C-alpha cells in the first residue's frame, strides 16, 4: 500500500520514501514525521505541535517507535521512542505509531498519565470542555483509570495576564504553544515559561518555583523584595488573591507608552490567539468565561468587519446572541490568526443603543419617535424627491459597507436621485487620492496578495502602520522577515513598535516631507541606504504598500506612483475599513461608476446605463465629502443621506456638524444611534454584519463572501434602498442577490479609458516656530472607535495614549518622560503624558482617536498642521 503527496515532483524538491505503520509515503526532504503521518492519513496525538509554530517537543505526547537503516543498510530500532513533531524523516526510515507499536502506545499512555497527575478534574466548568484535545486524547490514548492518589498541585486562579486574558495555571500542561506564538508570530513577549521542575504541593517551594506560564510578577514568583515598595496593578490577582505586582518581561521601570489602558504592561494586539491554540482550558477570555459550552453553540463561518484584511472567522452564537468569535483557517489570507479586535469587538452589533424601528422627527416636539416602515419610507421618499428637484441630494454612505450594499448606494444615487454627489470616504481625502483610486484600485481585481508580501524580497510602507491598521499584513510581513524572504522599509516619523518587530528599515520623514523622501528613493540618491532600497525595489516581486493616510499629504500619491513606475515594484493600496475597496469597485466616488468607469466618459455612462436600464446617467462629476458638506451648510444641497459616518472621523468635524444642522433634510441609515442621529429627520435601521449575508472586498481585491449568522428581521442597506427607491417610483433591482450579482458580473471587466497617473505638486513644507511643532497622527488599532463599544475587557488592553516628541524637543520644553504635554490647535488642546522618542525635532505625534485625544475635533487640525506645545495646560 503506497500513499503519495499531491505535491508535484520537481528537480527543486527532493522526495524521500519512508514507511509509517506499513504504509510507504513520499514526502519532501525536511518533513517532520508527524506531517508525513498526516499525509498518509495516520493520526498521532499531540499537544505542543502546531503547523504554524516551530517544533518544540514540549509535551512528548507524540512519541513513536522509529527504526533507521545503519551503514550496512540494516534497519534497526532506536533505543527509545522519539518525538514525531521534532524529528525529520530520513531515507529508509520505518516508523511505528501507537496503532502498530506497543512501545509507542505504552509511551503515549505514560505521558498522558503524567500530564493528568496535576490536572484538575473540572471539565464540567472548564471553558474548553467539549472541545478539548486533552479530554479527547485522554479517552483515546490514556488509561481507563487513574493510579494517582496524592494531592494535586494547585495555584491561586485566575491570573489576569491582561484585562482580557485569564490564566488558570492548574490546567496548564506546559505545551508552550502560547509562549511560542507570542515569540514567533506576534513578537510580543507578554507571556513566558518561568521556573523549573514540577514544584511541590501546597505553598511549599524548594529553591525555584516549579515550571509555570505567566507574566513576570515578582510576587507570584516569590522573588519580590519586601523592603522595596511595589506598585500593584488594579484587578491583577496575586498568589493569595491580593492585587498583584504590575511587572513585565522587560527589565527596568515601565513608561507610559509601555502600559495599556488598565495600567498593566502592554500585552499584544494578538493575544486572543493564545486562547484558541491552547489545547487545554488554561487560557480563557474574560468576556467568554463561563458563558457557554460547545454543545450550546451554533457556529457560522464569516469574515471580520474591522479592517480591509478580510480575515476568515467563525462566529458562535447561543440562543440568538453572539458569545464569541474564533479565527478560521484560511492559508491564503489570515492563516489561523486574527487580531484581538476581530476576535472580541463584536458586541457593538447588539449594543443598547441599537436601532430596531424607523424613527421620524415630530414637527411639534422636535423629538425622534418610532413609526412604521411605510410611514418612514413615505416621508423620506417625499423629502428626497423634493430635494432632488430643488438643488440636489448629497450621499455619505461611509466605508464599512459590503460590496452589495455599496452597489445599492451607488445605483440609488445615480438612478433614483440623479446625482454623482456621493463619497464613501469618512476620513481624510483628496482629489489626488480619487484619481489614484480610479487608476490603481477600481476594477483591477485580485492584485498583490498576502502570499506575495511574504515572499516579496522588499516591501516599502508609505503612510501605513500595519500593526495598527491591518494586523494580518503585519503578521505576514513579520513571518516573511523571520524566514528571510522579505525586508521591510517604512517611511515614517519614527520607528513604531510594529516596525521594530518587523526589523523594518526606517526612512525618517517628518509630516509633510513624504513626497520629498519618496522622490529621493526614486532618484536613488547618493545616500547608500536609499540607493540600496531603490535597488531592492527594482528586483522582481518587490511591493509598495501605500495607506489611506497618504491622502493627507499633497503630492505623496503622485510620488508613490512615480516610484512604482521607475522601479517596476507592484503597488497596492491598504485602507483601514473593510468596505473601502468594495466601495471603490461599486462607484462610491464622485467621479466613478462601477468597475472603474469614469463619470465624465460618455461611453462609460452609456455602458452602465444599459445594464441599469436607464437611458441617461448624470454626466457631471460630483462633489467629494468636504464639498458635499460645504454645499449642505451653504444651502446648495437640500438633503443629505448618511450611512455609517462619524463626524469625529472626518477631517473637519465642525463642518460636518454645521452641515447636518443647516441642511433641510437628513436621512440616516444606521445600525446604532450616533451623533448624526441627533440631526436626522428620518432614521432607517439597517442590519449589522452578523444579521445579513454579503461580500467584503479585501485590500488584495479578493472577494470575501460571508453568510448570515443570526436570524433577523433587520434589512440590509440594499434592501432598505430598494424599498425607498420603490416609494420614489424607481425599481433599483437590488433586492434579489442573484440579480444583483448578475449585474455586477455584467459591469466587470471594463476596458475603457482610465485617468492618467496623478500629477500633484507637493505643498510647501510646514515651518514651525519657537514652541511649535508639526503634527503627526494616526489611529491605533484599539481606540475610541464605536465598533469597539461594549467590550471593556478589550478596551483595557489598548495602548495608553501618549504624546511623542524627540528628546531635544522635550528638553526645550523642560519635560521629562511621563510629564504632561499640552498640544494646542485652532479649536482647542490635547494633554497627554509625554513619551520621549527617537524622531525628528519639532514634530509631535498624537493618537488620532483615543481617549483624551480626538485630534480632528479637539485640535481642529490634522497631520501636517503646525501646533503649539506647552509644558502645562493652557487656561
């Protein structure tokens, strides 16, 4: 009997033949025995082994009997069983697993008995119960009865690794999956193996602690100096139940920038993965602990809605309520990892301020009151029809829509309202960016992929911080860096934590100087580092990743396109929001129709109109977000239709508020009440991602369909717009998904004219004076965003907000590390602890939307603006 791999045999791959349980299997040289057995369909029990982690041989559960040919070719057994997760196959090797070898079977039984000696018998109350590898393998590869009669080792529990991650040390089998993940994948040393040996029962210790997993809590480890005062972290369990010491795995005191919002050492944006890969119930989630059991849950495959990565997830719900989300397994996208934001931030979809009924504003009281769908649609349709005839309507759908909903918004604007005044960009934007998106993103399909990044050779980041803005990209780049298949360079004002973990080359650029720096790379200047970077970008496979923040600096996208053309590097755009690429594809821009058709192109309008069943589409390119808001404030537009837009995200929140207050009619389509709701005349509730089916388009251009998780009466945006258009006498034909996708298929593959590359000259460089600095800012992954509401455990793990300045700038203000720094702009000020950072002088960095630092609203300024610095708050 012979089993072969489905991998093609090439000269580059040396295949070896081994025998496992009598089955001959051919595998590439370097394959582990446990992987070879999997290819032959033979299961070997294991705990520490994980296909995405390096071999460890920590649990010893995968012991097998191995025989090897000697120099004369005689196959002789090794003197004792070997760990199949660490040993590579060799020519002529003969392996006997527990299925055919009494030696291997006995060894595995012995290891299982050893693991269960101190393991508690608390399966009925353990979160892992019912889906626990230890439970399963204790039944399949363990003894039928225990011989252990002594006292089990116990620990006070749970230890709070962070506000989100809890550790029950009693259950830990020291497989080290969690520590290996944190070291090899995330690069965050937030958890480690400490101590040696098995320890002793009760509170006794002999020399060092027994081996245990945890953070460096000197009180827990029994090495705290009683004469030295310690700072105790709130809600951190110590050895006897008291508050524990706020320690870390790094030596020295912790600065504000190293702490999370709860006052603990910052752990990781990816810590939740350790819960999922833990083969026992040692690591648990504070939000899911004791909430459900696997047999209570209904599971549905889905796609994460928080960023443009399109991560595969599994959503588990119980009695109509989502209780947890897990990472799916998609080797081409997120492999088996997701960010903590994707894993834990889902409660916003069922928050108390969830909209469930249509609301209309009463003329007499000015209050929003619930009403029927028929009345709300009638009022909205009448008002929009009147506004269309008297100045027009502006549409702001936001960037979190599915492809299907984006398409419905695009068609509704052009067919029902006869306008191109539509823009999904609820963020900093520019005409230069709109041209860039039309040229490089719209209608391009699948482009650069995650796999391409991992093997790119060289990746240059411009206006993008992957760990904060797209965690899956960060993990892939770090994986490639560790494998030696990619080098990363970043154009930024300072080396962030994420850039450091990718060992990225920092090309320092103060805010506003990005076009100049990109041009210097393109010219392969006399600076050796830039010349070498330009040469690596010219090599096959190189990639330039540009983030949405590049739109904030005039001329940056122009310079990036020129660099890509000069070097031949592939160019990809990475937005933050999950619906941005799909919105561009669907035509949610004032100058674009679906699939990259230009509004100004008569042939493109005729082509789209033929699919939509209309003879004429509006031919004048519309206004962008800022233009729509200005026109609404000044009375040029008579109505606004607003989707998932938060004024705080816009570059000018004050303008948004003024426009919403001044315009004649505001229709809102939203999941929850928001600041826009206070100005809305009619509010139509729409379904969140868990209550509808749809498709997100990732930054790669990859379509990521997902199914409906919960049974719901809520309608998606497309269904609401279909009904609203019907009230206006228009059939949008977007109510049926099959018909909608057929239209999208007809519109795809546009080969007509596209705009040329943007040619925008850089703006004058900012010139800060004495006591002033240029502002740098971007959003952190965990911040004050509304899609993180309702999850206090996750919020506690966010970076503590700080203001970053150089040592020279801090010294000029007389500030030491951690002292309060006040940054003042046209609208007000922000005061945060200072973090002294290696960065250009006269530059200050603030988190864009974190607690106490809503930059656009509180300062009235954005990236590149000149702001004032002071050592104390201005009165």
